[in-house]
């Protein structure tokens, strides 16, 4: 069993209004040293594949086809063996 | 300048209907080896603090007070120096 941890983030050039809203909320709590906030998605997959390579291939396919919008988002992931 | 990468996830005992929906979508793409999907949030903060300790303290405070609902969510974060 392998576990993939995927992070999907908006590309740098894309405005992130949700991040801006959270930034304002953080500032109103008094944490003015926080200068920029970007919000993304975190997805964890449990994959019952025979090898790590297969788990990585499945994760990459699923990101491209379903989890990330390649026009405006980037993704990174790590795969590790569990159990 | 420091960068915090925060992951907020639902606690194990909390049902994740969004994850279940994505799991069904992944299965209908033919990837039946994927057995469980959990969805969380990823938040990236840029913090203009003098020290890493200060950046970690700010990140932890902001998670507890704003970003994570401590009743049903867990959070982890890493802080690294940038620039």
C-alpha cells in the first residue's frame, strides 16, 4: 500500500482572491508580518499498487486528468510506502 | 523572508464526502487501485520575520486561530527561509 500526498496550487501568475481574503483576516488578527497568502488543495490517495513506480504513475495520471486544471494550476506530489 | 507551507486535513474519524466523491470519479476513470481519498487545504504564507522561530510561532498561531478548526481538523506545517 502506498500513500500519495498531492498539493495543487494556483500558478504564480493567477490572482488568488481566496488567499487575499485570508491575508486580510490574518492582518486583522494583528499578524502584519504575513505578506502573502496563497491557497491550494491537498489530496491524499491510498493506492494498493504492487510497486512505487506504479503508484507514482497512477498519481501523475489522476492529477493530470482530474485533480489539477493544467491551464491555471500546478501540482507536486510525494509517494511513500505505508504498512 | 520565510515561507510556511501548511496542510490542514480532516481528522481520521471525520467522514470526508468530498474525498468520497473524488474517489468515485477516480474509479470511473479506471484507476481501481486507488482505495481511499482524503481532501484537505494547503496554505502558503510568506512571512517577513527576523527569525525562523518567529515565523514558526506566527504560523502556529494563525493555524490555531484562523486556518484550522481544531475540533475536526489537524494541521502540519514546514517553515523555510526564502531569499
